């Protein structure tokens, strides 16, 4: 399998790197200071977004668009190295309109929305005029099993009436968030994977209440990981996304590419952490030696590089599988990278923090925020355990299918 970057991808990488160097890196401190002072979105975000769109660095994640929709139409394999570059600065993906959860929501709307839903929500999202949230996880059930969700979506004439509680809903407190895609049960008596549906709920609909914005590892995210209460929220039947009972299938269609995007960006974070580790190790001394030469720090650097290269190859293979085979057939590879990459990226960031000493845990280093997100990512879009279960089941099934004659290890 050839993972050589195409001339087009190389051109986009150079263009994106130049943009990051010229416009993102110089504003990292300002972004940190403004958000910690309570200003959000930051003062320069819209200017950067306009510039990115002018330079063709816009909606890079979503292929196969119509000619009248903005986007660069890259495959997953082409997008992978670009997402990695964005991942070096966690907030940068919003500049290019490639930020979660909007990316997944746009993909859902692109695949399943009605023409009116596309006009109302997809087009403003793709122009970067609004933000969105995906409301699935609930506090009262183990939401790693999506069939557990309890939010009620009761049909009442030409409306659905929604009642339920969601939490850790990313982006919900962003000032530009205008719409939720909510997953709930429209038919509790149907077969377990046909009980769920997805419904588009404008944020300003009566009965929608943002209860609170919980911290994650004591980190406050201004865009929010909110708890939301839906009380007799009434929306028209025309807000149903796809067909009634198709919610579980839609969730799988959405989460597959989203998991790849997360892993792509995580590799960028791991690369940044490794750079910072080496820079710190070369720049500080203790006990008469540079820190890089103390203990097993050189081996730690070696192992980080090995892990990054392994992660990158696996993500590229998963991206290629998604492009060639589609979501369903590529799911094992997607689960493999989702179980591997956030954990390994977290380990590399942790090692970099150790080399930095106390500074690595402070507000003066990006590492603590990077660590927080990578640790949280081991839950987002399915916890590690679920993905390991998917992989192991496939492995056992393949073994059973290919070993009907007995084991070669018999004595």
C-alpha cells in the first residue's frame, strides 16, 4: 500500500504550514491570554477564518461536495497529514472550519439532510457562520452503548416532543452555537438498534436549558462540554434527520470519520510534545549534565519517535480503508487507531511534561492542556474498552474461520 503523499497533498501541506507559521503561531499567547481573561471567541478568530478561506484552506475534511458548496474536496488519506499539522495547535482547526464536532455534524447533514435542512444548517456551517453540537451522551446510563440512551422523542401530530438530559456535549456553550443534533428514542418497543432517531434542535427552542459547563480534569473549556436539559422541547417532524429509527446507523456513519480526524490531530499533538521535550532537554542542565542526557530521556525520545511513526502509518491505512472500502468495512482499522493513538499520544505528552518539570503542568506550557484533551479523547467517540472489544471480536472470528482443521501448535 503506497502512502506517498500526492503532489496535491504536498502542495496543501506546504500551504498550511506557511499559514500556521505566519498566522497561528504568533497568536498562541494572545489566544491563551484572551480565553483566560474570559473573551471567547478570541478577537482575531473571524479575521483568521476569512484569510484561511481566501487561501483555499477551508472545509478540507469533507470530500464530494457540489460545485456551489465551499470545500477543497480532499480524501481521508489526503486530509490526514493536514489534520496532523493542525493538531500541533489545538484551537487552530476552527480557523479552517475543520473543528469537531462541526465536522461530524456537517458530514451527517451532507449525507442525510433534506434540501431544506441543508439550506438552514449545512450551508451556514460550511460557511463558518455558526457552530453546532452533537447531543448523544447521557449522565444516567452507560452511553458507550448507544442503545442505552433514554431521551424521549415522542411524536405528537406534526411535532416531536423531546424530554431528556445530556452531558459532556462539546461546543454547547460556544457563543456561535446555534443548533444541536440530538439522539433519542422515538420507538422504545422497536428492535434495539431501531429505537433511536436523530432530530435537529435549534439551540433557542423553548425548553432547551444549558444546566452547567463541567470541567474536564479541572480544565474549563469556554466552548463547553455542557450538561443540557430538554424539557418538552417541541420541534416539527421536518427536523427529523434521515428516517425514524435510523439514529444508531447515522451515529456510526458520523463517528467513523470523526475518530480518524481525532487521531490525525492527536499525532500532531504528539509531534509538538516531542519537539518541546527535546527543546527543554537541550536547554536545561542538572547535576552537571543537560537534562536530555539524564536517566532514560534519550530512550524516551527514541520510543516517542517510534510510536509516532507507527501511529501515523496506522492512521494512513485506516484513512485509505475508509476511502476505498467505506465506513462499515473500515471499522476495525478505525477502532484500532482510536484505541491506540490517544493513549500513546497521552504517554508522549506525559513524558514531555516530566522533562519540563513543574512548568509542564502549569499555565505557562501548552502541555497540560494537550494532556487533558488526549486523556479525554480516550472516552470521546467511544471509550478504549469498546474499541478493543470490536477488534478482539473480529480477531476471534477470523481465527475461528481460518482454523477449522485444528491448531498448528498441537504437540
